[in-house]
């Protein structure tokens, strides 16, 4: 069964307000829809990424460079196809953007293989579990947001059935952010998973100071604590100074970057993002490295992809989503057959491939090509 054609569509949905982390702001929810058709008439459809500002260029790369590279190839030759696409990275170019485009195509290929075999991607990977705990990303900064607002936010996440929250920090002083986290813990209760994410917002000293302040709060992990420019070495220092597990990996675009974090002794968990780093094929390599090193796997956002990957390996942890409906209309509406969240768990989609059904009217409304 051979690849006949590829179609990619950029989607951009304006948000009702700004969602701010320590080093960025989110004003729209963006993603790329990829459709792959085979010569046997099988159609794959997936979506990947939260590609602010880059969606149109990712689509251009898919149409102009990757489609000619993969057209006519046997869809089951996933590794060979991936290496052919990755060879385009040897030239001087924006490699991050290329790996995002490769991820779209690679995930569409895995979806097609699953549909051809009548098996989910989770089953193709080994099918370790049928359901996973799910946590929301929250704690965003907003002008005028009070500590009482933080408490109400965490209570709402519990009521929505979440098992926990990955809470934004790194935008204030260590003491001020620790106070916010303390309120979050009190509101959520002791049995609620609470992780913190600085998005590379702090120096080593500030990250260590913050970690020591929140250690009594039973923090599941401390994500990307330090500035980008020497993050592996700096995170290793933070890791030595606290008992809170350290997480990173979403800013890497290949498994080689993950290996760098492991070699530095910088992490306890890796949240390599398949939609940012070459798709399922490359994520599987990163997961194997982590398994050999005794490091757990998380996944940055992308629950439609992450549910299958994390459930397909024994060292997978939590699926992430945005429980706030204002933050992610894709999670709320574009994914038309999304499994329900119940008692902190998300059942892995049982349909073949990724098991996705997308709202075609919503795609038509918000496509931006």
C-alpha cells in the first residue's frame, strides 16, 4: 500500500484572552491538520502541534518538500521514509520547523498503518495500558489575578475530573511563585498531582531557592527550571540541590537532544514532544533511551498523540491537556470523538490508528491558508 498524496491545512483559532507563562504569551490556538491518502483509498487524518506563527510555513514544507519525498513509498516502511525526510535537515535551514513538518507526516503514516491493520497506535507500540491519568496545564499569569483566583482555578480542575495540574511558575520571584503554588496545593488537596513548570524562566540560584520553598508541598516534578542557554548543566545543578524530580525535553527536537539531557544527569522525567520532534518514530527512540537510563516519559501537551505513546510504553506517566475551555478549543471541540475524562483518567482512543474524528466544519471555519 503506497502513499498517493498528502494534504496539510494550517488552523488558527483566536482565544478570548491572553494566557501567559514566564517567557511567552498565547493569544491563539494553532495546529496543523494532515491528511494522507494511499493508492488503496485509505485516508489518514491527524493534527499536530500548537504552532504559533509557524503553521503556514510548516504546511509549505509538507507540500513542497516532504510530499515529493514520500509519494509512492510503501506506507509500512516507516523507518525508511523517516530517514528520507530527515536527510533534508543536513542542509543549513530552520531544522526545528522541519522536524515539526516531519512530525505531521510521520504521525499521518502511523495513523494509516494502524487503520490498515485495524489496530491503534498504542497497540502498534506494544499496548501497555488502556487508560492513563490525565492532568491539566494551568496556573497561567494574568493581570489582576489574585491568590483567591488561583484557589478557585484549582478547585475547578478537580471538579472537571483532572488527576492533577501542571502549574506555571518562573515569571515572578521564587517567593511570590511559591506563595501561588502553596495556595494551589491547599485548594486542590493532598491527593491531587501538582507539578510546576518554569518554562526556562529562572537562573540556577532562583530555581534552587524556589525548589526549597515548595519541597514540603509534594511537587510531582519541576519542569524546565533554568534559562535556555546552558540548560542541561544548570538543571543538573538544580537536580542535585532538591528532592523534587526535574523534567525537561519538550525543547529538544531529536532523540539526540534527549540523550544530551540524560548524559548530563539533568532529568528524572523527559517530556519529549512527538509533534515537535519528528513524530512517533523519533519519540520511540527517545523513549528507548529513557527506559535504558531509568528515566520516566511524560509528553508536552498533545493528548491526541500522547495518549497512545505513553500508554504504549511501561515508563509513561501523565497525559496533559488544557481543561480551561478558553485555552484550548481544539481539545474542547475540534477532536469530535474525544474520550471522556472520568475520575482523573483518560481512556486511550480505541479506534484504529490514533482513532481521531475531527470536526470538518470547524476546520473549514478556522483554516488560515
